[in-house]
């Protein structure tokens, strides 16, 4: 779900960037910056979640190895 949201938010940020380039108005530029910040935060959150899952999987593997070694 996070990945789907990221795609949608990134697409929105790209659209805002194009509007800002075409219109060259401060409002369009601000909308682009806000949309891009939101996409960047969501991307960072996704990366943090992926790192946490990787750590938990590694912990699980280590525990399973200890359990089967006993």
C-alpha cells in the first residue's frame, strides 16, 4: 500500500512540477515544492519500513538458527 501511495504522490509531484514550469507563477512553484516534499517524506518512510522489515527478518533467521541448533 505504501508503494502504491508513493507512485500516486510522485506522479502528482511530477504534474505540479510541469505546471510550475509552464505557468512560472509563485503559487505553482509552491505547490510543486509542497508536493515534492510530501513525496520525499513518503519515500523516506517506505525506505525506513523496508529497513525495519529487513532487520526483523534477519533477527527471525538468527532465532530460527538458534532454535534448530539446540
